[in-house]
C-alpha cells in the first residue's frame, strides 16, 4: 500500500499568527504531498513497496543505487514532515515538565541552555535542512541534517525537530531564521508530544 499523506493534526490556521495559513497550506498540501508522491513513485513496482518507510530509511544502503537518492530525499522529507506537524500545536510552547525536563537539564545543563544549543544547530545549518533533538544510544543529543536527511538513517530516535527550509518560515519571518527558531521554541512546541516520544 502506498504511503499516505497524513492530514494536518490541526487546522491550517491553527498556528496563526506565528505561522500563517498560506504557509501551512503550501507546506503541507504541496511540499509534503510532493515528497509523498515522489517516494511512492520511486518504489512503485519494487519489493520496497512492502517495507515500512522507517525500515527503508534505516537501511538506505540496501536500496538500489538507482533509487537511493530519490528515496533518501523524498522518504526523508515524508517522515520528517510527519513528525514536524505533530511536534507543533496551537496553545503550545512553554517548557517541558517531568522526566523530559529532567533529561534535558541533565544533558544540556538546563532548558535555557538547551534552547540556545538547539537554536544554534538550527540557525547554523547552512542552506536547507532540519535541527533535531534525538535519542542516540540512550543519550539526548542535538544535531542538524542537510536537505531532507533524517537521523533515522543513523539509527537515532527523533524526539523534536524544526524544519529550517525557507518554505517553512519565509512568508512570516523572511530571512530572519533565528527569529523563527526562537519563536518555534517559545510558542509552537507541543512538549507533551515530545515527552511521549521519549517514552
Ligand atoms: Mn518543509
């Protein structure tokens, strides 16, 4: 069965005024939809149609070279956006609590320190890409990936991510990526969802 574009888990206008409705419509209905279609087209008629996208990305080396780059780019774009929509939410933001707050404090020295380091990873990524909070062998780490690459390919579990492609923020923030990332961290992150990812 072909991979499906999941609907946004909230209304297109739900993140107004931070992220405008048009950005959400284009980002989900055009960009995410295109990744989904391109992934499905790349694997159509191959044995990889029956493989979960998580497995496909974890074992990219086993994907034939002829379709590997297309799968890396579009499979990565597909799963990264699946997570990104869930990471955000209306009436979100603030700070994590409970075990996640403790784990972040232990790993990074505190929530403010975490935000500074995550923000640096997101703003420092040259060109298009993503910043991440991941679980790597039981350890919380911050990283970034270029283009549509996903930490899943390196066996890491993604807990939190921000899309820093210009299509994610340009209508609202133009060239001010640091402002977008700061606003994302302060107002858009659904920390309950991130905590559930930590398990
Ligand atoms: Mn995007």
